C-alpha cells in the first residue's frame, strides 16, 4: 500500500536534516522524499500535512503499563494506544509489574502483547529478582529476551554493593542501569519537604533523599565505568551533581518528567491526589534548575513516568493514595507549550529530548529519513491550541493534574510498523 | 453576629472577629457547665456525626459531651487505618453517612486535608477535630480561651509552644490563632522536632528551654510521643527531660510567673515534671473543661448558622 504525505517539513537533527518535501511511503518503507505529483500515484492515499513538521517518532523511555498484574489500570495495548495518541512510536516500560519483569518469560510476554501494534514496546528488566534488592536478576537472559535497560524503579537499587555489581555486569551488554533515586531511610512522605509541607501538615520527602542516591549512582558509575541513567530527576542539587559528573566524563544521563518542569509543591495545597507523585513536586528553584538542565544538556531527555492508577486508589486519603500520574498524552503538549513556545528549547532540542536521546541511551536505532528506511514518524502541528480533555484519553486510567490545561502544539499523526494513527484511528498502510 | 464560614477546618485565615466571637460565646457555655443542670436545648433536632478515623479519647469525649449539652443527636463512627484496607472507601463511608441526613460532621483523621475533602463531597457542616499534622482548631481555640481566662488578654503576650512541633497538629492551630489575636508566638524544642521553614511563619525558634521560658509569658507544652520519637528524633526520654523538660527548678530560675498549659495527655517526668504538672493542674484540668465550652460554642455557632 502506498501513502503520500504532502507538504511536510522534515526535521531530523540526527541527520542535520531540515527540508520541505513530500514523502511517499510504500508498505511502511520510505520510498520517495521529493515533491510528488499526486495525480501520478492515483492508488496512493494522500494526507495533506501542509505546514506540519515531521520528526523521528517520539520515544518515552519511562512508562508503567501495569501488565502483567494491574490490567485494570493499564495494559500493554491501552498504554500503547495512549502513547500513539500522545505522539509516541516507542516506549520503554518499567519492570514494577506483578510479577516483575525479572525473567525472560515476562519480557517475552510483554513483547508478544505489543506485537503488531504501531508502538514499539521495549521492556526494562529488573535489576534484582522481584525488585527485592536481594540478588541480581538474570540480566543477560533478560537482555537476550529483549530488555533494553535495567531498573528497580519504584525504589532505588537497595544497596550500593548490588548497584555496583549491576553496573559492572551491565557493562558486558553496554546497558544502562536506570536509577529511581531515593534514599529509603529518608523516604516515605507524601510531598516535598518545604514550608508548604509544614503548612499542610503532610509527611514530607526531602530533596536530599534524591540527591544522595544520585551521588551514589554517579560515584559508582565513575568507579566501575558503567552506565547510569537518572530517572525522573527533580531536585536542583541533583541537576548540579549530574552536570558536574558529565564534565568529569562520568557515563551518566538523566531524564525529567513534564510535571517536574511545570508544577510546584504549591499545587498540593488543595490536597488533590493527582498532584501526588514520587519524586514529589518540588519548588520553583527546582523547576528552574530542571529547565536549565534541559537547556544545557545536563538532562538528556524528557520522559513521562506515565503511572496509571485506578480512580478508587487515587480517591484514597492523601497519605494513602498511590504516587503517580499518567502522562503520555500531555507530555508533548506540555513540552511544546512550556519549553518550545516560551523560547526555552529549540525544536531541534525538543526532538533530541523526546526522540533521539532516549534511543541513544537504550542503544536503539534512531529513525532515519532516507529512502529504503522504515517510516517511523511523528507529525506535529506546532501551533494547534487546545484544552487537554481527559475524556478523550486512550489510557485506562484518568489520574492527571492536567485536565483542562491549555496547550499549544500536538501530534496529529504517528507512523510506524506499517501503520498510521491519524484522527483517532489506527490504519494499516 | 455569626461566623464568616460554614465550616471550621483550621485557624489559618479565620478572621479575628470569628475567633473573638467563638471565645466570647464560650464564656456563656462555660457558665452553663457550672450549673446543676448542664444542658441547653440549642441544637435540639440537629444530627451530628463524630467521624473518628484515628484513636482519640479526650477530643472525642469532649465533642460528644458538648453535643449532648446542646441537646443534639449524635452518632459515633470510629475506624482506624486506611479506609481501603477496611473494604469501604472513605468517600463511600461519608456518602452513606450523609444519606442518613446529618447536619454536621466532626472529623478526626490521620491524613491531612480530609476535612477540606469532606466539604467537597458532603453538604454537612464540617468541624476538623485534627487532621494529620495539619490543624486541630478547637484545641487552638481552647488554648487561647484558657490563656485569656488566666491572663485576661492575648494581644502582646509571648506564647511559646514547646515540644515536637514537626508532628503536632496543635502547634499550627496555636500559631495561626494566637498570631491573629496579636500574640507573639515562638516554638522551642530539639532541632529534629522543628519543622522546615518555621521562621517563615513569623515564629521565633528556640532550642534552649531556659531562654524560651525567660522570654515567654505562656508555655504550651506538647506531649512527647514516647514510642515513636525516642531513639529517632531524640536520643532518649531522659535526655529530652534533662534538656527540655519543664521543671519547678527551671521555672523558679527563669520565670516564676510563667503560665504552663498542656493539651494532654501528660507524660509525667518527660516533657513536664510531676511537680509542675500538679502545680499547674488547675490550669491544665481547666483546659479540659474549657474544651467542652469551646466545642459547644463552635457547634452552636455553626449549627445555628443559616446557609448562605
């Protein structure tokens, strides 16, 4: 089958490419990148994307799809639908499922569930068996089954010795260890520790709980020569630690979630559990530091930490409600609205953070805009203004603080695996 | 005269006139409590639910007694721990109780913010009887009442709250209420028990009890949670008593005129010596009586207030 995408601006910073052109895709493969006369290809389906920007398919390296074990909240398919709707053609899903992704069987199960979907689902394997912090998971076996990185996300790797061994071991396959940075003995609160937590009387989590474990990861990566990736970085001091480490040449990368560059702990004042996440919303100085870190490259990518929870779980009392919000369908809009349109990141930087760098960190191929390559595109309408409405979300869960938020810029189509998602529908192409 | 709000969620942002009105109304009810027949028909026909999700003896008894003295119909609901763990969600419980047509809910909960949440899911008038480490407004009010009763005023007084400020719901209510009434509020305790950004509340912080005592007119001494704090926030109960305990010797040395309050229950020999507790027992037990009067005042003012 042939489709023609008319009037695109093709932007791929990985190829230094910024070009106005039409694209002909044949059976999912790029067949032509040139001006195409539609009348000469009467069989082809034509999409008029005049004025729209085509970038390599976006990739979110931190999502929770809850399958197996929490299918009432999200499944591999519903999560992938949400990803496609949000403009993503690939994700990496975290291993805190039940059972955890700590065996080849679970890795294969997830890959099998995602088979045939537009969105590429790449499992992250657990660092330790059952994420219990007692012994290493079979990392080589997980890798061979398709795991693209390792994490005990939800908690940090329990001990420095386990993390050291994981970093050493993962060197054999050049995989990163993705750390949820939180010192267990300082954790356990419901919000960031600040004057706001004092005022609200909620138990709190200090930023130093994050900073300590960021530092531990950096020092161990430096010592072992392994690769550490800091998940959902949220504190100013942690950003500084990563910046200094990168200057020293440590193999460290970092991601930030949109809620950490758009919201502060002031939002907790109404005790709405849709503002409860871990790491918690910090203060304005931290938000500023995250944006600065994104600007100067200290923070390599933006990742949603998409964490679906059921309504009944989120309706629990604030101290008992689970942490996390869904984010796949607001991530791009928030990034474009708050960072691109406000002049904080260039469009090239946005593409690096949302498409190129996550794949580089996980050693995945970056989509190339060349004849003969697989079409893996996200097509953006940068100026489309809308209010995010959770009613239209494809996720099975509704836990978002961004319902009703005014956004500018969204994905209008994604193409991958010989499929297009356009106008709310998947079609084979 | 009526209160500006339909609920009492905390003392933050409660205007001076409201606090004044509650304190003055309590005087009337304090008199009722001295009569041979201690009951008035004021809230006859009103239904009040005491929704206690956390253990409480004193506060619940005090509220219950206040309700009975006002002739309200009361029902009690006690539960502890996460609502989900018990099978029914908090929201469903509240919705069920509300379906029984209640006028007011008095709520104690270990999670901060629950009283505010109640105002969103219920049409009843809500009184916060303590939420997490957040607020305990009727305790704040009764402390103010007790101080005013003893000293005759609140304005310009130096009031120091002593103990574990971080984990206290009484501290914030005291701070907000007393500041609104023109008192200077300070806190005193080991630095592990002083919460983040205390100075931002306009509160002076002491780590030295002798200094705090010398510079204060009133000490409001909070209970130390023995089982939770020893070995964690403080090395031992003994060290706490030696460095922060209120003793007769300290009072005589620093400020013989200082007024000692304690919201109870008292740990004798920990935050306060037996000698001081007994010496101040009249004030401390009077606080308990005042608590009933204050709760009667709050229940009366909210219960008879017409919805706007």
